[in-house]
């Protein structure tokens, strides 16, 4: 391995177990994760780091340092000029029990004139991905960053696979297939900001402990010049509002935390939703919503309005 990275001193800090481990500084976390992305960490050390972080859990400064390295590892996307800052819509979970309506959120925003970049995985053997639903809608995936930019400039939804947007990050995501568990990269892809200019990130968490960590990151450690973020409990891990029970959505802007949507109880009248969760059924239902033959679920319509308002505010701030 050329220019091998000496990881032992980092593993010594993070590898002492849940109670004995110490967190890395932001700079040390950046250095270590950059080496991991570059392939300068041996397989043995890489496995040790990923499992140690899995057991210990990421501290705010660590996730900030990891993200600094991750966002520097690929060419940033250029947003089109217009009235709205771009919206970043990660899609890495898909759906297992419910229909995945993340593509509907994307297309409703695009219809309102907001440029949207959705990035994510293309397939998951146990879930229905947004990428599969886009294909069922007849929408091709962007084959490069330039193609994604062209789609947004033309007012079209842009889905770019993570292996195209950020190959080095995709490689670390792929470690799940080898180790059998997720790693810090699965958190990073849900919160990274791939644009060269300020943007609105739609982010989510699955486990309660991540609410505190991500809330602290966006409130204290996220660079303000990168734009704003919405944080919510994921709908099966996705960043689209749950049509049956809208989650609380918090808005982070320049360190200020604002509750946009209060947590709601289960809807008394169940909304009109797809009968199945497969890609073809979901795509057909989304097409009917976009054609006006079915109503937009109220929680998603509210989420769209908030996104449009904040994307406009970010653009006005410059």
C-alpha cells in the first residue's frame, strides 16, 4: 500500500470499548477518514476502525471531521441560478413495509421550481429504493455530476447514484456487505452537502440517540456557509414525511434551531396511499398524484411548503 496511513494511535483511542474509548478531535477524525477514503488504511485496520466506531458511537466533533473529509473527496455539484437554493435529498433506506414516497417529495419540489438533487443507492435486496421507483417512472439516473447539473438546470428531477457522485464514499458504504453491519458512512451520506453553494439539506435519523448528536452537529459544528438543514425522524429511514403520522421537523439555520412541524398523532382518516409497495405500483400512484387524480398526502404537502420557503430564504441570503 503506497503512502500507508498509521492508524494504530487512532484505534488505540476509539477501540477501548463503549465505556473506555475516547473521541477523536475534529482534525484527527478528518485525517483518519480521509485516509480511509483514499485507500491508505489496511484492510485489518479499516475493519477495526469501522467496528470500533460502531461500538463507541460518533461524537459531534468526529462526525464533523468525517464529513469535512467526505465532502472534500468528490467534485461538488453546481446548482442552477434561480429563485431557490437547491434541496439535497438523500435516499439510502428505501421501504420495507410502506410505499417509498421520497420520489414524490422530489417531484413536487421540482414542480414548484426548486432544484433537487437526490442521491442514494440503486438497489437493496430487502427494500424498494427510490432509484427503482425513478426507473419505473421512466426517469433515467444521472450518469455524471455534469448530467445531474444539466437535469436540474432544465427543471427536471435529478437522481445520482452514490457510486457516481462519490465513488470513494460508495466504497466505504460497501463495507456493510463484508462486515455485516452499517458504519459511520451511512450517517455521513444522509447529512452531507454535495453542492458548491449553500443548500437545504433534508436529513433524518432512525435511532433516538442520533437526534441529540445530529442536533448538536447542525446547531454547533456545521459550517453556516453551507446552508440550512431540516432534521426529522426517518420514515423507514427516508427523509419524506410519514403520510400516516407526520414527524416533528426541526430547521437549523446559522445555529438557530426552530421547530417547523410538531409531532402529530396517527391520522384518524387514513390517507389515500398505494395498495402495494413495489416500484411499479408506487410509481403508478405517484404519477396519478402528479396528474391531479389523487390528493397529495397532507403531511408531504406541508413538508414541500416548508422546503420551498426555506430554499427561497437561503437564496435571498446569498
